[in-house]
C-alpha cells in the first residue's frame, strides 16, 4: 500500500522537484473532486468557482463523461493519425455540424489549436489570397491571451509573458480591443486574419462594446480577411450562449475551441472552419501524436451531448444573470464594477482597493477556489452544473471578503 505524504512533505516535494512555472495558493493541496466541490489532502472541502478556467465546465468527474472515458479506454485509447480512427471521423463530423461549419482539425491543448489556426491563416493567405510568400500579417488585440508558446507570446502585450523569450516571431500587429476603427486602419493587402477573443478572459473578463464583433465581421468580409474567434474559454455555453459570438449573430471563419471540449478529463482542442480553409493543410504540413486520439474524441462527443441534454446554455445564462445581479447588489465599497456574461464573471476592484490576488487567497483559505485576472479583477467561472444553493454559499463567502 502506498504511504500517505503529509502536507509538509508534499510541499517539500513541490519545492524540490516541480518546476516553478506557477505559484499555487498556499494552504490547499487538492486530492479529489466531485461536482462543484474539491477536497484537499486534509479533508477540507472547497467550492470550485474557477473550474480550471472553464476546462471543468461539467464539474469534477461528471458521471456520464466518466463512463464514456472508461468505455473508450477499455476499447482503443490511442491511434496515430497515420491510421484511420472511427472516433476521430465521427467526432470531426459531429463537431463541425455542431458548430455550423464544414471541417474540424483536432488537437490537444488550446495553445496548439491557436498555433494550428495561425498556420492555417498563413497558408490560406499564400495559396488562396495570393499574398507574397512570408509577408502575411495577422492582427491581434491588446490584452489578449491565446496561450504561452513562443509564437503566441510574441504578440502578447503582457511583458512577463514575453520578456527573455525573444527573439519574437514576426508577422503580427496589435490593435486595441473593442476598437473597430483601429482594426480598419491596421489592415493592408498583406493582412491574412484577425484573431480575437469575443470576451477577454485572462485579460480581465473584458467585454467589448455592443456591436463590436458584428462590425469586425463586416470589416473582415470587406477586406477578404479571416475572422478567427478564440472561444477556448468563452465557447460551449460558458457565457450563456453556445458561443460568445452568438450574442451578435456573428459566424467567424475560424472557431478555436478547447478546455470544456474535453469534459474535464482529457485535453481536447479543435479548429473548426470551412473545407476551403482546412484543406489548405496537406499531409505532413501539420500533425500531433495525440491529436484526435480515440479516447479524447469519444470523451468530447459525450461532452457535447451532455451540454445539450442538461440544457447548460440556459443554465449558464439564467444562473449567471442572477448571480451577477446578486454581486452588484452587494454594493461593496471596494468593488468598481461587476462584468461578464453567463458564468464568466469578473469582479473589478477599485484603484487603491485590496489586491485581487490577496483577496483570492483569502477566499481560498475560507473554502472557495478562485483566482485573479490581471491585478485588479477576481475571476469567477464556476462549473455550469453548479446549483443555485452552491452559488449562494459562494456569494456569502464573497460578501465576507469584500464588505
């Protein structure tokens, strides 16, 4: 039988053997989770109000998705792309249809999906738009977060994400988020695509002005520029619509998905778009050993079914609306505003108020998992399966921390 480590011993193991690319909150070491709750090694329970940045939208260990995982793990967990896979074929079809698109390219992580979209945009630019080789430009937004690969951090506007990781990948322009005129002004004959988060997550739960996405769609169409929506965090019901772009009835040329797609069990991501675009990628142009593996595909298929069967779009919309109203009704002296959509919520702390990281640490100590976005926003993104009673319990903890 394996011996049980004490909390002190585990922390020593972390310091000695885990690369310090994160600085976890002190006092909590997770051991198990079910539904909206996580238990630490000492047996204390915590309400999960972060859900792994939306990767746990179905909660911890959702029973239907767990059964699908076990079922496929016992049948065929992995098969490389050199061979046809039944699950990959069916999932790619189901996902494309689910998104109102034609084709899917399945990867693992969100950053991989973004990298895939960038490669697709560049190849499309050279093969279809006839931009001269190696001159394609992609426009992004200030305050963006699309991952942490070398290329992606090259167009980040957060200094820590890119400092000491140069030389940076060229070919990107940055415009202010929410500014349509800036997008228009940045477009040239060499512009291949505009990459945007419908709501910026890591940037602080920044919701653009009403009509922004619709105007961006119009500008991109008029200039033969691909509109690429990164819905890795916002997609799959998180904001109270299936996709955040749906709030303005906008259909992007490229839909980038991840996080919740894997049901909280598997890293599954995807780029979904037209046949014309995705068929620019030829064999050996792009690939991934685990991308589109049968286990991940089967889990993701069941995740999409649960999303529909449990009416999680409506749940996110209704619970999010009511919870945001409850947060606003607190009238905390240190809260500047509450913003977001659905169950993707940011509590913005006033300038000169308490540090959002320290507030999050206090909430963790008191039994609620959450995290700041930037320095002044407490980010709340609970599982979409959370109950009203659980949200009320979390609200009481927030009141104690903020009032």
